[in-house]
C-alpha cells in the first residue's frame, strides 16, 4: 500500500474513502492501451506500417514524436487522437435526388 493511501485514512480533515484518493502520478498517466507504437497504430487503422510511416512523414496523421536516438526518432500515437482523426475524415454520403 502506498504511503499516500495509508495516510489518507489517518488525516482527520480527509473524510473521503481512501480507495477514492488518486495517486498524484496517476492523474497524468495515460492508459497503456491509449499509447500505440507504429505497428499497433497501423493494425488499428487497418493499413501497413509503411503507409503509416509515410503519413507521419507527410504530417497527415496525428502523432507524438519521441526524443531522437541516433539518426531517426520514434513516434507514438494516441488512440483517442486517431479516432478523432478518422471521424473528421469520414465521408458521409449525400442523398442524391432522382431526376424529375
């Protein structure tokens, strides 16, 4: 048990349930399923890794660059950003009117 949770129940000014007290570092953490590698994001989008790498080079898809190591840097993708990007790019059919 972390010290924060253990001490939370001892604080007379804190009447909240100790289980409801969040860890400070957990407030900024993203779920591991939210952050994806190039391979995972390509699978998620249903495209090849090479196509996704081209989208990154052309800045077509939202991504987060990681610090460079050597001549190339890695990137990561957030599932929520990719879903939003897909929704924005969705073509909605327009009902066409039959000729009168």
